[in-house]
């Protein structure tokens, strides 16, 4: 099986990178420079007409949408136990993954790309403030879910990888999220995992290559 992952530093494509590494899967990253608009190139649009990362190309067949990619990885590599086996725990994990995708993720985009939400002159700060309010409400829920726990489920899972990206991305904006102590501790635990350390090293390498090519 040949796996190729369309990936950009800092973007949510780091989630399948971590999970494929956790699963011990052999895969080839395909760096996509979003800053240079490579996701809108004709070549990439033929792979993913949605013009987004991640895309996981499985023996030439593109799979898009982060949650779907994560579920595929978990099912393809069951020995990695990336999702719970108990049916109720399984769907609860998918519920949390969907929440990361449809709840938290858009609020992060609202911080980074205010022009997608309002084009009125001088409105950017207000857009960010509203996003921060909603984001903090969701991070409080996550902080409560992590109280007294290492992971969202009974063991490390796809949920942890996805939330790691969400919270790490939140730390890169102006709102101070350091008060969410359980989320902060979760992020630090994640960064002790070999898969995340590999990801961070690769991220730095690709960022350097992008900067050199600029």
C-alpha cells in the first residue's frame, strides 16, 4: 500500500501525520505551501478540488476531510488502538473529533482569516473578539473533560491528536489560553510522545525549506 499525505506546517494536516506515525505506517509527506497558494494550483486541485489539506492519497485514491482520514487510519491499523473498541466509546470519540472539526476549528480560522467572516473596514478586531469568546467557551468544556485524566478517552486516541492541533493553534493567537490548565497539561503530554516529536522536527524542516524558497 502506498500512502501520501498532503501536509502544510501548522495546519491541521499534522493530525494524520501524528496518527500515521503512531500506527507505524509507511507514508510519504507531500509538502503543500499554503502561503504560496499551492493548494489552489491546478496540480493540487486535481487531487483535492476542495483546495485544502490534509489529503491522504491511498494507492492513488484521494481521501479528504480530517475526521474521515483519522477513522480510516484507525480502522486500517487496528493494532495501534487509535479509537476505542467499545461501540459507545467509539461513537463518543467520533463525536469529539467532529466537535474539533465543526466547533473549535472554525473559531481558529476566524482568528486567522477574519476576511472570510466580515469585509467591513475596521471589523477585524470585533470578528476576532467574537471568535475568542466562543473559543474560550469550547476550551472550558475541553478543560472540564480532561480534569483528572491524561487523555480524552481511556487511552490515547485520534481525539487527542486532533485536540492537540486545536489547542496548539489557539496558543498561536493573541488570546491567552494558558488558564486552561488541563488543556495545557494535555498539550505538554502530547509533545512528549515520539510521534509528536517526529512531527515537530519535520515541521521545522519544512518551514525552513519554505522560508529558503521564499
